[in-house]
């Protein structure tokens, strides 16, 4: 299911509804409906992401793999601002865990 989540992230990015990178997300965390984080983020980044109090989906992609899918070198975390994209990402994440 992670590939479907990443596909939705790509659509959200092209629609202008997704932001790449923790630095951009931490500036305005309240606008994000869901965060999608790579599997190999550092412990410090993991703590920082959790401190934002935004629902977070952890995927099996590495930072490099996620970055390649999003058109960047490496991406540790992506934030989605649109509620519809966020709902679908959360739905796929829940199905994955069943």
C-alpha cells in the first residue's frame, strides 16, 4: 500500500497541496492534515515530527526512495495540506496495517 500513498503524495505535490522537508513543515505545522515520513529518518527528526502533533504515516520507503518519487534528492517527511488527499493517505495506511 505504500506505493499508493506515494502516488497520492505525487498528485498532491503537483496540485500544490504538499510540501517537502521538515524545515518547511515546521514553519507552519497547523496547516498540515497529515505527514508522511520515510523509514530511515534520524531519531532527532522522528522526535521533532512527533512534537508537531500532526497525524503521521510512516512508510517503508527510505529518504532517497521517497525523494526520487517526489523529484528531489532526499525527502525525510512530506506534509499534505488538503483534507481529501490526507483522508485517502490515512485510509491506505489503515488498510495496510490490517
